[in-house]
């Protein structure tokens, strides 16, 4: 009996070792490519040199750099300033100037420090600096989400039965070139009027089915501390509002906005969820980690809503690298949004097939925590529609036929 048990144990061990080798073969191509996919931590020395260059230009100090208000006052908004800091070709200058006449742009000094202008395909440059392709877009819509048709009260967007959005500002630390709300940017920075915010709150109070409120913009965390304290406090007082959410990109583009005073305010109003938008591992820096650590210390639950962008992250390995880095700084990958059909941004839109390929490269190949939901927003306010690779091949009362992440076909008894 003991001999038979030993033989069985050896057979199982042999099978396990063979299976482990198969699994290693699945991951080896990514491990080889990983070295070509640096994160913000890997580029710390490069970023530090870039920062010093920007500080020298503005004759500023480290104390200035750490002040988010200084960062906002010194956003780069014209090609001459940009060219004085980083050398641009005459063609680059002409294209940025031309695009800027139609579409406003602004980049925080911090986010500028992450840009590699020697790389024409740098994912940070592509997200932040105007590109002539924005004017070659004859298609696209100003408001593909139909937000203008789903606003039953000032500042409100409502597309679902139990939740809604309060849009509080058009201001951002950096105006993303792929922004879904670029129609709202305008030529001046404006927070929504207090009376409009009060009307939005009145609407929420009058509709007890609303249990979840998302405060967004623009960037919601660019409201003043006092306004955020007031608004979150008013939402916190409404009995049927169970959770509050904030949409912000400041951990990515302006991490110094996460101040100690802001943390004290956010900690007062649990449960509070913050979704941000990291789109590439180069954005995951020590400064971003510091901001995330502070938010977590306040009891905030952090999630990431990446946008699938052609030429930036429409690659399974690039997205895997991003999501794994996010988990290391305690930001949970939540959604991957298919880029929307916004006028001037269509050059960023990948095919749905590419999105499914990204998802195929995540499921099973990395932790489930690193696998967000791939979402396409239905036009005209139709809401989020999850898109999945085809894993369920057939289903009847007796059995399901499934395709595993490895492509193996299995039959599963349907109880």
C-alpha cells in the first residue's frame, strides 16, 4: 500500500512539474518584453533631470514644485514656453500652434517632466501635447455620450436607475488629448456656480432611489478644499446616498494636490471611492505612489479607469504592465474604457478586436485583481456595456461548453 501511494505521489508530482513548465512557457514572452516596458519608477533618474530642467526655467524651488497651486499657475499652455524648456522642431511648433487655435491645451509642470520629446511615440507626449491628427478628424461628435440629453437638473448626468454624476468643474491639471468632455473645456477655467450645485443636491434629495453619487468634471479634486468639504458634507447628510465617488486624474497629472488638509477632509466622509485614470506604466511614479498612499490612509478605496488608446496601451503586455504596477501602489484596475467617438480624438480609437485581444492577454495570464472590465459606452447615454472574449461557447439545460483562457474546450455539467 505504501509503495502504491509513493508511486501515485511521484506520478502526481511528475504531472505537476510538467504543468508548471507549460505555465512558464505562457509567461516567458512577457518576461522578455517586460524590460522594454519601463515604469515611472524605472525612469526616476530621467524624470528627476527633466524636473530640474523645468525648475531652472521657472527659477523655482522644490517647495514650489510640491505646491499644487504653483503647478496650476505654471501649467504650460503655449508653444514658446514649451520650446524654451524642451527643444522642438519647427514642424512640431507649427503643428502645436495650429491645433491650439482650435483645441485648448495645458500641461502641468509635473506631467511635462514625464515626457520624452526624443521619442515620437512617447505615450505621455501623445496624451498631453496637441497633435495635427486632431484637425484631420472630420468625423466624431462633440457629445457622443449624449450628456446634454441626460441632465434632469443643473450639473447632473443621469443614465442609470440608482446613481448619477455631478459635474462640478471644467478645470484639469492637464487637458488630455483624448478627453471625452473636451467640449466643456472652453477658453477659461470655471467651477460650477454654487447655486447650480445646490440645485443638483436638491434633485438628489428629492429622488430617494439615488444611492451612489459620482462627483466629476473636469477634475473634481481641483475644487477648493472648502468647496469639497461642503459638497461632500451635504451628500453625506442625505440618508439614501450610500456611497460617494470622485473622478479625478490628479494622482496621475498633479499628485501634489493630495495634501494633508485634503486627506483630513476626505477622511470625514466614508465610504468614499476615488477612480483615477492611469493609462501607461510610465505614469506610475514615486509621486503617484505617495498620493495613493495618502488616499488609502484616509480610508479611500482607489480604482483605475484606463482608456484604451491606440498607440498608447492597445497592447496586452503594455496593459498588463500597467495593471500590475497599479496593484503595487494599491490602485485596483476597475474599467478599461474603449475610447469614445469624440471629435478630434478619433486617431486614438482602436478596434474592438484589439480591445478583446488585450483582455485575452490578461485573463489567466495575470492576477484576477489585474483584470478590469472592458467597457464600451453605448451612444447617446445608453450606458456602459461590458465586452468579453467568447468563453461560453454554448449552453443548454444539461451542459455548458466553455473555452478556457488557454483555448482549451471543456464540457461543464449544468446543474
